C-alpha cells in the first residue's frame, strides 16, 4: 500500500493531517515534501493522525521529529493522534513519545496542539 496523506483545516485553527500506509523508506519519501509544506506554515498547530499507519521506520520518525521541531521554532506545535500499538511501541522505544506528545482522544489532541509548545530536548 502506497503512503497516503490527506489533511483538513479545522475551524479552531488546527490542521489535521491523516497518514495512511507504511512509513518506511518509500512511504516517508512519498509524503515528505507535502508533509513538510503542510506543517511549515507561519504558525502551525498540527494533529497528525496515525490511526491508519501500519508500520513506522526510522525515516518516518525523522520526518515527524524534524517537522515538530520546525513547528515549535515558529511558535506552533505538533502532536500525534491514535497510533496503533505496534507504531506506539516504536515511538516509545525510540523515546519519540517524550519529544512529540501522543493522544488517543481527538479533542485532547486538538487542545494540546494549540497549547504553548514545550521545549524540545
């Protein structure tokens, strides 16, 4: 399955980006440019929906971290929503979950995306 990216600008100013497929080498490369352009707006509040991501490789993790850091530099914020257990395990084992917050409730994720960004280590 090829990596797919769709997005929606919500009324509260949050941009919801939905990823679907495998965030492996090909998948991350397929969405990297579009993902970066969607998170690189002047001040982005982004929720990345990982519900339909079946696999996460290091290149996918790098894409997430790079864009989360860029959002924070512009006083925005990026959070992750609803990763599958296998993807959540990868996020935890690489400690990405300590850098980019993860939520299983969409309303909480949207509120967190609009909160002042935490410092990144």
